[in-house]
C-alpha cells in the first residue's frame, strides 16, 4: 500500500466517523436512540473478525498445499488481527449492551460465541508457542486452524439461530431490515476497516520478514561453518 | 482389492492392534474411568438431593465431567505411537486415512465405555430426574461419538508437540465446544421435558451435522499432521 | 452515563485499538531494521 492509498484510507474512515455523528439520525425505538448508533461501528468490527479468521483458514489451507513459510506468516498475521477485531467488537458490543439492555454482559448467544471464538484462537497461539521447530509449527497450527474453522462457523452462524438471542438475525442483507442511512454508514465503515485491515496485515508481514532475515543473519554470523540445516531438527 | 475396502481393512487392523495393546496395559481406560468415577463421586457427595441443585446444573456438570475425563485419555492413542517410536513403522505400513479411521474408532469405543460407566453412576448418585430414557441413550451415544470425532485429530496434533498433557485440554476444548453446548441442551430435555423428542430434535440434527463436517475435515487435515 | 458520551467513546476505542496496534508494529519494524543494518555493517 503506498502513501496515497494510506492517506485516502485515513480520510475515508475519518469522514465516515464524522458522518456517523452529524449525518446519521438517532435510532428511534431503542432505549437510548443516541447510543444505539453504536451498531454502525460495532457490527463492522464483528464482520472483520469473521473476515480475518476466514483469511486465516484460507492461508492455512494454502500452507498445507504449498509448504511456503511466508504463507504460514500470513495465516498467523490474520489470526492476530482477528483477535484484535474480536476484542474491539466485544468492547463496543458491551458498551451497547450497557446502554440498551442494562448490563454489559448478558450471556447472549452472540456474546458467548465471540468469547468462545477468542478461546479458539487463543488456543491457536498457545499451540504456536508450544512447537519449537518452524516447519512443524506451521504444519500443526495450519491443521489446527482448519479443524477449528467448522467450530467457528457453528458458533457464528448456527448457535445464535438455535438459541434465543437479543441480537437480531438477518438484518444485514435483507432490504427491510435496516434504515438506508444506517446501511450506508455501516457498510462504508466496513469498507474503511477492510482497507485498514489490509494495511495492518502488510505491516505485520513486514515485521515477520524482517525477523526472519535477522535470524538468518545471526546464524551466518554465529556459526559460519554450520550447514544450513538449522531449520530441521 | 479396491481402494475403499483397503483403508477399511487397515482401519480395522489398527483398531484391533490398539485395543489389544490397551487391554494389556489399560493406561487410557484406567485414566479415563478413574477420573470420571472420582469426579462423579465427589460431585455426588457435594450435590446430593438435600442441596437442591437444579437439574440444569446437573446436566451441564455431567458433560463437563465426561469431557474432562475424555481429555485425560483421548490423546493417548497417538502419544503412545510417538513414545514407543512405532509411528514410523505405522506410517510405512498403513495409509493415513486407515490410521485415522482406526484411531477414531478406538476413541469412539473408549468414549462409549466411559459413558456406559459414568452416566448410570451419575444418575444413581446425583438422583437426576429422567423423563425420557430412550432419548437419553441416543443423546449420550451421539454426544460421545461427536466428542471422539472432534478431538481425535487434535490428539494427533498434540502428540507431535511438547507439553502434551496441558496442551490437549487447551486445544480440544474449542473444537469440542459446539457438540458440548448442544448435548447439554438435549440432556436437559431428556431429563425435564414432557415432549422431549420435539425439543431435542434440532440438537440431534446439529450434532449429526457437526460430525458430518468435522470428520471429513479431520481426514483431510490428518494426512498433513501424520506424515513427517 | 450520557448516551452521546457512550457513543463518542466507541469510535475512540476502535481507533485507539487500531492505531495502538499499528504503532506497535511500526516500532517493532523500525527496531528490527535498525538491528539488521547494524549487524550488516559488522
């Protein structure tokens, strides 16, 4: 991403944020209409969590096919970002819950499922920490990510539909579900966050690549005679 | 011999070999059953009738006991291959699908044994209500199979890593969570509900659907975990 | 709490989270690049 795109992204999300205050009307029919507008920030965060974990699953699958270390780094970066957005979605969601439903945490199926989701990917990071050898770590964590993916789909798409929920279902894509102004703001914010996501993702990868280069350089410096078999056991 | 029957034969051979070994040493069986009996007795002692604990709590507790008992033993079947260094020989002799199917069958039977001991004991000691016994049998059977399906591939991952004991619990919990949530709901229905079959029908569907997804996913992924 | 205030906290939190993460990454990247350069000279 070059400078211009970064600046445009910044202007876009700043614009959407301002519009969410000045242009977006308070939501009638909620306990506190002013604060109910939180949904235009909260929902895109939750959607990006899903996108990030989807990206993680895709790169995990690609890794198992190609065994390319960079692909593993991409999967890891996506999982890390997914965690960030999951935290943001949870915090903004409980602020909304505090205003509308009277308490910050209600054990609503969607609240439960995002906590479970964070547990899934916390376990993914624990696994990555528990395996020394790089290629083995990549292989095992990719396999785990693909096993966790069906569980994640269950938590996000199926559980909230079989248990009573405070959250509405099917409002996002249906025509009657949402006021047009809300729909426009929400999706614009989603687009902005998506661009920010790409930005963060690439920066995260550059960190990873720099770390790998530093490690290679270290190995060359400390043991000049050694064979390049440091990666295997 | 065509391909499909060959992996089935391999699976049966792996299954028979593992059970023979297990019956000789009784490591997994002993760990799992002892864990379950100990926790059932302890909770029976604490929660016996005068305590007035609602049946909903008892349903959740039953499955928590079963899940943690399973965690004590389900990874054994892969760990033993790594510890005795027989994994390489198995890799050469048997296709990865055959190995997975055999190990999954082993774990499923282990889970059924566990439940056959734990559930009656639990019903007896905690005096749980029972409106619909036949539904409970089906729920326990499906639930224990689903837990085995969800955690077998995780066991294979854990066997390759360090700190196996702690790791298996951490890693299998998220994957086992969907069947656990559903099965607790269905158990409550079998204990309390008058039209239990109607209440639990959706749960049984989700449970079967989960197995239909997680087993093929595990088979696909297992090939990459198993081969060096 | 004042509802409008709550509403204002939300985007602030999101941007704090995102920019915090970005700055953290940037800092790590700079440190790494500096070390790479130093060790390259040696």
